[in-house]
């Protein structure tokens, strides 16, 4: 992708992390970057 994320794409990640589906995730860094390296 290598493009800036759209607000809806970022919000979808936040909603998933706040949902019951993510209840077993703890102490993880989730980089929502669309494949663009963060330097």
C-alpha cells in the first residue's frame, strides 16, 4: 500500500482492539502502517 492511512482504516484497528475479539491481546505494539516502514 505504502500510502497514508485513511481515518476509517485507523479507526477499524482501534475498534477491533477495543472489542471482545482482542480480549486475549496484552502488551503488544500494533503498528497500523499499511506496510510503510517507520523510521
